[in-house]
C-alpha cells in the first residue's frame, strides 16, 4: 500500500475516530452529569414516592443515559403509567413527563346476575347480589387494577361472578370498553350497565329506560338508535320501560 492510499484510509476513519474520542471525553466531564431532574405526573409535580426510581438517574452522564432506560425503569416502578416522555437538556437536566392510565369504568361481580322481563312485557329490572370487589377498566379494554371500594367517578358495570377478572385485556372487556365509549360519544347517560354475556348487555339509562343491546353486533348504530329514541320524547311524556336495540328497528315496551 502506497502513502497516498494510507492517507485516504486514514481520512476515511478520522470522523468516526474523532466521534468516539469526543464521546469518551464528554462522558468523563462532570458538567454533563445529571444534577436537575424535573418530573411531572398528569401536569403536577411527581409525588415523593417516585423518588426511589428517579434517584437512579442522578449524576448519570446525559450522553450515556438512554431514554428507553428511563422509560423501562419508570414503567417497572409503576405499571399504571400510560405514557412516559423524556427530554434531555444540556448540560445536566432531565425532564420527565408522566401520564397515568385512566379508568373508564369499574367492573363489579354480581352473584346470580339477571335481567328480568327480557322477552316479555313484565317489569324490567337488573337483579343480583353485588360483591365487594371492583376492577378498573381502561380505554383499551384492559383490567389493570383491583380494589374493595366502589367509586362514583366511573360508571359501574355489573358482570357475572364467572367473568374472567385477570389483569389483562380480553374480547369481553374490549366489548365493554367499546360500549361505554359509544354511550359517552352519543351523550347517553346511564346509572348501570349489566354485561350478561357476549350477546347481551342491558343499560339502565339515567332517564329510567332499560336499553337491551347485542354487543357482538356493531355497537355504534345501536347506541345511535338509543339516542334518537330518547331524544324524541318531550319532558313529561312517558318513556318506554324497555328499548330493545337487537333488531333492525328499536322495539319499545311501555
């Protein structure tokens, strides 16, 4: 190899070599060690119980600390985090923005859950004995938390005691999530949703009528029909006791 070829090879490798040397030098400078970590959870300062996780990043070199490492550490610390955003600011600042997973409903097991008057003109009612366990459901249809106290912040969904309450998503939980979101999108307020099986759900509306739905069919058209029926009655008029939405046209029972 002649001198000219050696020079060409050297020039080709010089940028990469310069980059490696620069990274090594910067990684050893204390000025780039993280000394200010700002953490926000749902637009508020992170609570103190996050400190054990955040302290892992203190004095880490800003160039060597990977964003994915921060995300993995925080999601392992708090499994209920839905979003983790990480921003590095030179020379030594780390900005972390967290968002919690928000429930859209709470599932409650009911012993002997039933809906009387389904296929008759008899008085309609949702029956069963509610247990003291509650499971929080998120927008994606995943059960992610359990507790022993109900809350009025989220809609109550009655499900059979044989329901699968594993902390995960299933066809049934995704069905329930889609149904609740459709009710919210169509501004249909309700007091209770009873999910009896994958082909039968009953909504007790705030106006008192019971809406019978087939969740295995397209949900949005059924809820749109429910909204249309309820909005067609004037104040003081008698509302139907039952609105069966499982057919091409709603079937009303007074």
